[in-house]
């Protein structure tokens, strides 16, 4: 179930509050570990943050979530990641 963050080109990272490209729309981040209603996630730049996952549960390690303000608001499905990789 390994999904690559690099398939989402031009993505923002946890290090930045936002960017002119995405207007703070969301940061894709890979789930590294799970702890209750939180997940340790890593963005494309390798920055890590604790993210609340209640809105998108259940979540598995290796999934890519779309995050905003420390909360997961969506996920990138394997089919979406594969399509982005093929198009990129």
C-alpha cells in the first residue's frame, strides 16, 4: 500500500503556512504511525507533524492524507496517486 508523495507535484509542505499555488488548500502527507485519533505524518519535504484523523478514519500506515491546519480532511486514493504519477 506504499504511495509516493512525489506523485503530487507542486505540493505545499508543513514548513510553510501556505503558498501562492495552492492558497492553503491542503498539504498531502504520508501516514508514518498511528496513535488513537492522531497520526504522525510526513510531507513531501520530510517535515513531520501530528495530524488529527477523526474526519477520515479509519486510516492505515502508508496512506497519503490531505491535511489542513493539523487535521486530515481527505485522502489520496491509490488510483488517484497512480493516475497522478502516470500523468506527471
